[in-house]
């Protein structure tokens, strides 16, 4: 009998793509990386390191929900966003990351063996986070015909007696579709009728490519008939994944909201994982966020425009329409398929991600990071177009 829990026995065998990438790097061959989504490594604005210094950063004053001054600054920042509603700092909790917020919510909402519904395509991380908490994920499909938007019928068909919550990612990653008002209304009715909580992942919400009136910017502060939990953090909002601070807004009917907050306070108090310096610096870091977001959006829009312009009129691949986020999605022919296309691109010196990393179905897709420095991105486009054209001719 193994001394280790089965929940930690994840597959570790390298796939053909990781093997080919390792071989190329070992041979010191040039590589244009169109997968990097680390905002600290692509030349985007960073705040002054001085914001993390000072005597207060060394003072330990544990508050399970996070320092009140930090939560007040966060409530002010979130409440001032376009279309936002006023938020009460008492309804916010600080965590070390969005991933930790998910872990807390799985503890709060699920008994071992229960299920959480997650979108597909979507984050590959969901399954790992849930499994570590003894929880199962059950996917609901985002239909391509709907632009990968929410289909409440698909959510309803995925429900079982063990379902406890529905996760939405707004906008989707890497699909880039924002939740629409009518979709939210239908989902709220379903959740209320079936006794489900709603978890809204809004880390990419500040990165809308174009204005859109029916779009849901955030679920936070809305009068909805079920418990609601809105997640985000500095990783995307301010482009600072290394500072390890996320947040969680709790909403819904007052009695359920207050019970959830009381239980989450116990969970948070057990770990006290958010460090003092980042909490003390949060007002300054949030003040930096607009400059980062403007620069990131300029980068994303510029690379997206270059990608669309690089597509030949007769090409068999397309840029899938989207509304926001940091990724571009290409639909390519089913043959030779995603892995063959990624391997051929690696051979040409371009790294992209296959759609199966994100559980795409109903076609073949490639995922590109639009955060890539423009000179690297644009220099890769002729190679990308040429490889995809050659692969189709060869087929």
C-alpha cells in the first residue's frame, strides 16, 4: 500500500510537446514564445519597489479577513469601476491567490465527493484544485456556435444530485467571452431553483477589448437569489502575480451571505496566508493598476490587429472572435490537428498552446498569448502563417 494519498498522484509523464520543447531548448535553438502570460516578463509597467518597504510592513496584526485598511482600499477601488456597485469592506476577504480562494470555497461548499460545475473549454487548473480538496469537477460545455458564451441549458444538463456550485469565468479564459446580462439572469434562476452557489472568476474583467453594453462587468454587489462569490487579485488586475494577493467578495441573500462570511473567516484564520507587506501596500498597488491595464490593453489590441492582418484571405485558419482577456484563439483544420500543428511550429521556432490543454471540443484550436512583446509576436507571424498553410497543403 502506498503511503501517499491518491489525490496527489497526478500524471507526470512528459507529453510530445514538452519533450520537443525541452529538446529545442537543450540545443539552444531560437524560439519565439507565444505562450508567455507572465506580465512581469514582457516589459509592461511595474510599480516602484518602495511601496513594499516601511516599518509597517514588519508589523504583524493578523485579521482573518485581511487588514481593514486594505479591504477599505479594495472596496473603494472596485466600487469606482465603470458600472460597479458600492461594496462593503466587511463582505471582502483577502487570500494569497485566486487559487487559494477556490480552495477555501471548495471547503466551504462541498463535502468530499461533491461536484462543482466548471466551464469547458476553460482553466486546466480547476481539476487539480478540486481534487486536492476531495471534490470532483463536472464540465459544462460552452458552445462554439454561441461564441463560447454561456448556455444555461448545458449547465442544467450537467447537474447531478451531488452538484453544489457553478463556476463562471468572466470573461472566459482563453475564449474571451464576457458573461451577458441575459445569461446571468437565466443562470441565477437555475442556481436559486437548485440550491447552488455561483462562483464568478473575474480576474480578466478589466481587459475588455471593446465596450459592450449588455456585458456583466462583475457580479459583486448585485442582489442575486443565491450565494455568490466573486474572485480576482493582483496577479491580473495589477500584473503582479509574485505579490500573492487575491480577494473574494461574498454576496447573495443576507442570511446566507453572513453565514458564508462567518465560516470563511474561520477557514482564513486557520491559514493566515496573506503577508503584511502586500496588505500594507495594497492602496499603492491598486493605484498602479490603471497604468498596467492601459499598457496591457494596448499590447493586446496591437498584437491582435497584427495577427488579423497577417492572415491571408485564402487561409484555412481563422482568428475566433472574442471580447476580452489576454489570449487569441485560432481555429485550424482538424487535420493534421492541434498537436501536429504545434510540433511543426516548434520545429519552425514558434511556441503556441494546443486547444486540448483547455479541453476544447468540436474542432481544432491553437492558443496564443497577446501579452507577447510586439517585436517577438510580429516576427513570429510569417512563420505561423507559413507553417499552417504548409500543413494544410500537406494534408
